[in-house]
C-alpha cells in the first residue's frame, strides 16, 4: 500500500509540475498578445481583460483536489481554470458549476463520483493527499450514527497559526457551506451561524462565486461587502483578492455612511436606541418639510448687470411650494427653482426663445429659492435639527412623545468640523442625504456580515443601495448585542423590505473553536440565546483552557505576562477587555516592553491585539486572554458579550479574573485554575529568581518565564461537564479562601537535606507531575491523588 501511495504521490507531483508550466506559458502568451495589440481602445480593452483575469500567486498550487468520475475520468479542481495549448481541460475553477460535486458529494449522494482526493501542498509541491472512496466510506459509516467527521485537510487548516488577515478556505470548504455559497442570486439569503462555523468565509466565497457565475449581469463594481467596523473590514479584505476578485468594494457600515465624517461622540444607550428606530426616517422627513416655507413678501430677483429687479408675489409661488412638498427634498427644491424661473420669464416678457437663467443674477436667484426651500447638506441638516429643541418638537410630532426631545437634543458645536458625530448619527445623515440628492450608489448584490446588531435605520441605508433586494445577510443572533440586540432574524427581514423571497439557513458545525473552549462558553447560551441550538463542535483543543485568580492590582501585569508568553511562541494573540481596563493594560504592556495594536486604530497587528468584547466579533486568534469576565457580564447583554469573547480562539484560552470576581456561571467549567500570589517580581528579578510553584492545580506566584509555562501543551482526557447550570451571574468568593492547609503537603513528615542535583530532580519531576497529571482534574481529585501517593510513600518509608 505504501508503494502505491508513493507512486501516486510522484504521479501527482509530475502533473502539478507540468500543469504549472502550462499555466506560466499561457500567462506569458497573454502578455505577449497585449504587447502586440494596437494602440487605443483595442489595447485598453485587452489590458483590462488581462488585469481582471484570475491568476495564481506564488504560494498557490495549481489544484486543491481531484475527483474521479464513475467512468474513470479524473477532473482537477483549483483556484483558476487551466487549459492546455490545444484546449484540453487540465484544471477547472472551484467556482465552476461542476465543482459543486467536489464539495458536496456524500455517501448518500455521490453525484456521479467514485472518489475525491484532497491535496496538502506547499506552494506547488504535493506533500500528501487524502482519498475519500465513497463506497468504502459508506460501509465504514454504518455504525457511526451519522456523527460528523472532519477531514484531515480541514483539521490541518484549523491547526495552522492565525495572522492579522483572514485567509481563503477554497481547499477546505465543507458541503453545507458550499451549498450556501452556490445559492441562487435572486433572494434575500440569511445565514445564521455560531462561532467558528465559517459564516464569514462562506459570505466572501459566495461573492466570488456569484461574480463568476452571473458575469452576464454582475461586474465586480456591482457587488458590495459590508462588515461591522473598520478593523473587521481590514481583517477580511485580502480574501477576495486572493480569490482573483480585486475590485469588489469592501467597507464597514460606518465607512459606507460616513464618507469622511469622523465619529467622535458616544450616545447614551437610550439615545442610540431612539436614533436607530425606523420611525426616525419620518422624523427626518418632518424636519425637512419644516424647513420649507412659503414667502410672506415678494421675492426680489436682480437681473444681470442691472439694478432692475423682478418681483414675484407670494400669491404666484405659494401653490408651487405646497404642491412640491411631497417630493424628496432635493428633487422638490430643483423643481421649485424651475417654477420660479418660469414666473420670472413671464414677467420679463422677452420675445423669442430666451434662457431666463442667463438673464438673472445667479446669486440673487439662489437666495430667493433658499428663502423658501433652503439648500442643505445632510450633515448640516442633522446638526441643525439635533441642535434645536424647537425644530425637534416639530419633527417628532405624531411620531414620538414630546419627552424624547431631551434624548435627541445636543448643542451644536461651534463649527461643523467639530461636531461630535456618533455612529447612530451617521444613519440619520445617510437618510437625510438620500432625501437631498437620492444619489446612493446601487449594487446588484450586497453581502452584510455580523448583521445581527444593525439598527433598522442602518438596515434601511443598506437596502436603498440594493437594486433589487438581492442580499446575503450573515450573523449569529446569540452574539447580538448593543441597542438592538435581538433573538431572531424577523425584524431584520422586515427592515430590509426585499421584494424577493427570503430564506434563513443555519450552519450547524463549528470548525474553529475547540470543544474544550466551547464547553465553557456554552454555559452562557441558555441565558444568552435560549432558543438557539449550539453548533456541533468538530475538534478538540491542543491546550487546556486556564482560569487565573489574580489580585486586582496585579491583574494588568499578569495579562501582559500571559500575552508575552503566547506572543513569544509566535501566536496571534487577542486580549479582550472592556475599554475601562485598557489604560492599565497598556501601561503593563509598556512596562513589559511589548508591541501591541488595539482595535480603535481600525486594524489588527500581527502579534498582540487589544480589543473590546463587542469589537472582537468575527475575529479569530491563536490565543485569547479574556480579562475580568465578571465586568463583561455586568454590561447589558453581558452573557452574550462574554460568549463572544470566549469563542474568539482557535487554540488557547486564558481567563484572568480579579480575586473575588470569578463568575459563577463559568467557574466550575475550568479544569485548570491558577491562583497568583500578591508578590510580583520585577522584570529584572524574574530573570534571576526562581518563583515557587506549589504542586497543585492552584499555582502560586506563577512566573511565565519558568519551566511550568514552557513545558509542551497537552490535551486533557475527557472531563465530564458538571450537571446543572449555575443560575447566578454573581462572582464566586476568591479561590484563595479555600483552606490553605489543603494546599501544602509535607510528603515525608520531616525536613530532608537534598543535594543540588537531587533538588533539580525534585523540581523537574514536580513540573512533570503538575503538567501531566494535575491539569487533568479538579482540586478535590488532585488532593486525593496526592494523599494516596503520600500514603503509599509513607507505607514504604522505614520508620
């Protein structure tokens, strides 16, 4: 069998090498054709075609997999299609209609395939492959009860380290994901997916698939991808170019609506909820209508280069003003200007055809129109509306009760560029701009990620940019927080008002979050989202989640030490903490001489990243450090925020709690708890001083430069989840309050003098015992093991 495998591997490598040569030759030929084209439109068209053609990057292999048909024919699937010189198909694109067989074939529906082969590659070198022979697989699965089994390629991909950029998943797309990527364009598709189900990747690959398969009605400029914030957009922005789609617009909700407006202010929760309600569109319409006034005296419009004026009495123009009020504000103003010109032309009485606008002084004409229908920008109107209680009272009439005026009112800044705009203000400005100009850019398909938090006003802003209502909406209502936290998708569907049919699909399998981590986060689901099913987690962790009990004054420094430990091993680290903790954490980072980024900068660094629970949505890290979870729980939707924070990791989870503030909801889900002493060595001391570590699950004075943190990470055996869900969200007492007499063991019952070599032997074996045995069990089991070992030793020790 090994000889057969080696032979197949060599044959595949030959195919990969030869096909890469064909690809490179095709690429050179296309460039040669471009250089020989004539000048002008023909050459520009060829240049555009070549630049838009899909290309392989240096790290890309020519294929990701291969299928064997029932008739024995082989078809290779890759990122780009490759044809030989005579037109023979060598590789098809993963986006091609036939490629769905590669992703979706199962033992129940083989889709005409005999087998499927997945390649593991480094650049164009085939390192290994995994075969699925459907008939044999069906026989093996008979006794497994339908249990999901992830293929090796998927598990390998999930085990790879993360960076500051999301990667494509072409090689590891799963059947359930592929079906959603290839869904028909003419619908409103809602994709519900828990942490790590791949919903963001599905959405991005769907954009690429739509562009490939609907090229007759879509260009790259017809697609829009919207994320929740600028940091998220930067995190995902390289996926589509890697798939060959460089010109699809990717932006955040804030950037889409704000243009160049900076967000400086923060609304109260009540004000944010009010500003986000759909009824605010009526308030804006009322406010704009209130700015339209009929003249109470004649309008005087000067003629060019003349002191003569044309007088238009109120009786001539009032009816025009009132008849035009129903139009969008900008359109109505334009038509009123035309009516005014016609009245002026009638008074001039010039013979023949005359362009009356050339007769009148432009500034005088605009001033006359402004008296009736002021020319406003969206930001100007919203600034003046929110800055005037009188205008607000008029605008909210018959929409809200009068007591909301104080919620909406905000004194206007001295200058427009100093206005403290909030995120909720941007949707109001966008609505006003639509009334002013009606010039929102339209898209054939819009993809919205992390949509579960969007306000009705933000959703309306997205909908008006859609030509037909064709959209893909992605998110997880279990992670819905903020002013519009919701338990289902109903009001989002209602707000989008699509004329197309809609459907809600759920991704059931969680690929990214390890099982040991999700078991902890799942404690929050009965409160955070009682009506949702938890995703089925497909893989185990390669490190045990750890809970730290740390004196509050020492917390930030311990966060920095744990972050430094993980970063030092090349891991992509997320430190998730509420904003109020940031200053002390940043100070500790500086004290430890760490380099970090924070999410407020709008982008992630490649090592340590400080983010809030809310901003961490959709992000993933090799290691996450959750700081003061009890404080997170105390916020509105705290269970959801903590659920989000705990599920950002692909590998390692550390939770650091101030002493006395360990959340009861999750405390007993941890099998490893470390209690940190009050004594903290300085940076200089820690490099020369050994810090004692008790042989216990609770490690005192832990120093992350010591051997206890540098031993290999191990996976625990299955630990039964305690029955029952703690009902309290209150913190447990400090773990240090446990009787300290149970924390020290006098193994031999008397002092023993040991040589330096023996002392080192004791230390190393104690570390081994700590890492290999004590991490696996709770405190009571640990002490029972040690007590039993003590009894055995005493029974064997001469008296």
